[in-house]
C-alpha cells in the first residue's frame, strides 16, 4: 500500500505551486545524494537507488518554502532538515515495496526486486537512521519531532493493515491511517523548516497546520485518482487499492450510500478481486456520489490549509503555499 503514487497526476502541478529556485532545488538534490554516501559502495548504491531514480522532493521543498515566508533565503540547515523528512519517506517506500512485493517504482526495479527483501529492509532502516542523524544535528526539538513522526507513520500503516479487506472500515480509521502515513510527514517537513528558520511559535504552529492539511488533501486526492483515473493517466493499473483490500474514502462513501449499487459493492469487496470484479467495483465507485463526497472533504482540508496561512506576510513563498492545496484538486480529471 503505497505512501505515494509517484506516477500519479497529483504529484506534478502542485510542485509548480510550491516552486523554489533552481538553486534551492540543486541544493536539495545535492544534499539528498550526500546523505546516503557511505564507505561501503554496495550500501551506497542500494541506499541511493530511489534517489537516483528521481522524485519531486516535495517534503524538502515544503521545508524550504516554509522557511522563506518572511522573505529570507533558506539556510543549509533548513535544506538538511527537509532532506531528513524525505529520507524517512524513502525508507518507508523501501519497506512498503517489500510488503507489497512490488517490482517497480519510479520507472526502475524496486530494491527488493533487484537485491532481495533482506537488503531492502536493511537499506530502509539505514535511510531512517541517516534521517535521524541529520535531525539530531539540528537540535533535540527536531530530533524528537522526527522520531515521533516515524512513530506516526508506523501507526498509520498498522491501522491500514488492521482493516485490510474490511468493508466495515470506519472513516475514523481511514483518517487516522492517512494522517500517520502521509500527512504527518508533510506537517513535520513544514514545522522543521519553520523551527530551523527561527520563526516564532505561532508561525511554527500555523505552518505545521498547513503541512498536515496539505498532506490530507494530497492523500485524499491520490485515493480519488486511484478510483477514477485511467491506467494511462496513473501510469499504473487503476483500482490498485481495491485489489489490495485498502478501502479509501471514495469507496467508504459509496458503501455508505445505502443504495442497491452500494449493496452490490459490499458483496464484491471483502476479499481479493479478479479482473472482472475489479472493473465492476470501479464502475460502481465512479458512477455514484462517493467520489463527489470525497472531493467535498478534500475541499474542507484545502480551506484549512489556506486558513493556516492567514497571518503570514505577503511574500512569494506565502503565495505558493496558498496556491498549492487547490492545485492538488485541479489534478482530478472530473468536473468538480
């Protein structure tokens, strides 16, 4: 169950809204590569595998932009703080691909497919250790925050696993899971950027609220796209979550409609789907009100994110933050 569908449309245009300078992006990229260099060339190759494959680096970008809302340049420590969050994300992907028995990610073989599960697990652990080392160098507050976020991530994944193939999964379970797996790391990235930049406490808290809300929008939109976009738009088979037994917000809202279609969907779900069942389940979700209802919830989180920015001075960075959540909604290929 992926923490980030790296080929989804949801990851392109929002990055443009969270734009940093080319120089800042180069600094982030250099710091990412430097963070995983070890005396052991074999370990370095494994640890840097997904870094070399590319990525949007959304979490370091958010750290940098959060630090810049007063108009100042991002320090090297801000960049490193953002990189620590991205390394946690990458480490989780290494573990995630082992759990999913995934073969590809970001257009390349997964670490587990290329080197085996044991190497993938240990390399993921190594990335988490490097992230923690960087955080510790930035002070006890940042170190404690990153450690707590890793805990949230694990809690979110466990919550999802508890309710795999459960048609009676509650929305509270869904929100708990996506906050831990996705939103908390965005909130932490923004908070670290704010702390290291020396923003006042109220600003730090507001930026954290923005990051958490942005992360919730990100994941809800990603879940909607998994249910509504085509294979070509996603770059992978649509309905992956349904097949894996992960019932996300558009599915839960469809199941709650109390209609004959909802009853049929409930009968289909609860166990692995064959291709015919998958297509029928997707058709039901796409043709009922669950998707529109999930979009309404995503809009609520967009509003929360924008409200979190209300007290900020008008700078280029602030404008980018305010634009980013709505840009996520614009990636959904539906009339909304």
